[in-house]
C-alpha cells in the first residue's frame, strides 16, 4: 500500500476519530471546565 497523503495513514484516521469522540464527550461539559483538560 502506497501512502500518497498523510490522511491515508490509518493512525491519522484513528486520531481524527478519537478527537471527534473526545469532542462529543466534552461538548456538554460546563464552560468553567473548557480548558481544564489542556
């Protein structure tokens, strides 16, 4: 399998999926908690 773009990498796709999942989980956190995880 030839990688022509970083978006073709499975690790990239998994990272994007994980970021989306984290956003969904933390989206309903109170505003006071916005930057606590950073």
